[in-house]
C-alpha cells in the first residue's frame, strides 16, 4: 500500500510539473479559461477568454498597483429589465461607464494591463442576460457580454457598461474589438481625446467605426 501511495504522489508531482511547462512555443499569456494567447501586445489579450491568468513573457499579472477609482456613468441608467437586444446596446439599460482614475496617462502607460482590471463574474453576466430577456446561461462564442466603453479606454466592469453582443453578423464583437484597439492607439497618440472616444463608442460605435476607418461595416 505504501508503494502504491508513493507512486500516486510521484505521478501527481510529475503531472503538476508537466502542467507548468506545457505552454506551447511562442505563447505570451495563459488565459483564465486555460487557453493560450500569442498576442505580441498586452492590450486586449485574452479578452474573449476571461482575461489573463498568467503572463508568460515576464510581465506581472498582478493588478494590485492599478487604482481604478469610482465608476462614472456616461448617462443615467433608467432601466434594469426589458432591455432591447441589438448590435448597439439599449442605452436605457447600458449607457456606458468608465473608471474615474483611468486617465489617458494611466491607460497609455507601459505598465497598464487590461487583465489587471477585468472583473466580470459569471453572476454579473447572467444578470445582463436576464435584463435583456435572455435565459441566463453559457452562450459560448455566439454571444459575449461585452464592455461598451472598452477596458483599453478605461471602461468600468459595472453592469451599466455591459451588454450582450453577437459573435456573428455585421456588428459583432470581433468588429468592435478592432475599433477598440484602434481607439486606444489614437488616444495614446493624441489623435482623439479620451472623453470623445468614450462618448463615441458608447453613443454609436458603428458610426464611430465608419468615421475612424472610413468604411461601413459590411452587411
């Protein structure tokens, strides 16, 4: 019996060691759902996989040094039920919100990581789904509970800044992700003010996409 137990313990140790060295070549981060990212920049890494669990490029995954401040709503939130689903959020329920201390200087600093401020528990995602008249369940890649003002722009994790966004069709979250990344770059180069970027993406992100990229979203 002692020999069997010793073999089990040894096997467990070997498994644990293997797990710690099982990252595929070139991976820069392990996501919270167990998948790996090969992103060469930190903005938006693992955005559809629960955020970053561990950076594999030598960066720190701790968010303790990021002081976000308080949530600021872009307009009042007047409803918490019967919200209208669509490519754009129902602004009565989801007006958009950001964190007061995530200024341009903070979000454009080399040490800023969206994974350090991402904190949307599944219970909050379920609450968003119920507000929009959806069964509270796991939708996989077909629906994402997305930030309206993106984390790259200092967006808040508050429910007022979340809505169910489709994963396919013209106005899907992949298209919006492209806009979010471009806006972050534009804010950091001074091409657009952070306030204008936040208001624009919360007000009508599809119109802002057309303005930024000079093309319409394919339909």
